[in-house]
């Protein structure tokens, strides 16, 4: 998403606990700058209000305003289990980033956006990242599903409360997207299930999510707010 936003002309402030990807490869900011884009990395914990404030202030110092916020951080992996196996620490780890972090990012973004002059019909746009697992009960992932379900309704609430003041807020709900997570790698069995469950003949790519996020952040998306938009190859239609 960061690469795609930069390619569309955005000055991107990337917030993460580390600059180098855990899965390997080059830092996002380097890739953006290599392609002629503008970006800066800020060391930030999504669960920290102070760090979120630094992110927003950094973006505003660079461009004079905040047009788009995309809260995308999540913790799952070893913490994501069934109800009886989930400890309080597991629950708190997922909620701190996956729901509290989104709340903090949205709150700070709205605070910045409200006094800004509108561009077109919007003062600012928020694109949250939910999940198909925020709409169903995925076996064995109670805290993750609860967090993502919370993101869906947080998105609606922001759209309702701040739409009259020019804030557009929508969610992207990815299906099975092929990435390389270190803490929950795909198995042959899980990929076979995803293929069987997805009507489209291939599974998702990060670019599929990025394309939708860019649309939801664009001037073409104004009379659409509070939506939880699936990009899942038809998974939830099955």
C-alpha cells in the first residue's frame, strides 16, 4: 500500500517498530525513494498514543496537512488461538495493536483533519484494514476475529459521527492474500483450503489490497463512507 500510494504522488509517512522488514528485503522507504517517490520512516508502536502523535506531526510538518490515514498494524501469530487456549496476555497483545491501535490512529487523524480546509468535498480520508474474519467466526482465532469485528464497527462509527464534517472513512476487508508471514507461514493444507474456498481462480496479492485502498483514499470515493469493502476473490459470497 505504501508503494502504491507513493506511486500515486502521496508523501508517505511510514510508521513501524523497525525499518527493515522482518521477512527480509529492503526497507519500504528505500523502495519508494528509488522509484522517485517521497517517504520517511518513523519508529512507532501502533499501540502508543504518543507514537501515533509523532507520526501525524511528522506528516503535517512535511506537507502542511494530513489527507489520508491507513492504520494497518496487527499482531496475531502465536497469540491467535481458540477461546480456551487464549490467555489474557494473548488477548491483550492482539487488542492493543489490532483494535486500540486503530482507535488511536483514527482519533489522532480526525483531530488533525477537522480544522483543515476541504479538498474537493473531504477534509480527510481514513482507510482501515478489517478482514473477512471480522464478519465470520474463523475457527480457533477468537481475539483476532473480535479485533477485526471491532474495526468494522469503528469504521462505521467514524463515518457516521464525522461524515457531516467532511471525514470519509471506509474499511478494506482482505481475503486470503499471499504474503510471507514469519509467525504464521502458509502450509500446503491451508493453501489448498483457501483455493477451494475462493471462487476466483487465484488467491489474492498485496497489490489487490493496495488498489482498493488507493481508490478509497481518492477523490473518486466521496459519497461512499462507512463501507467494509471485500477484496477476497468471492470468498464471502460462497
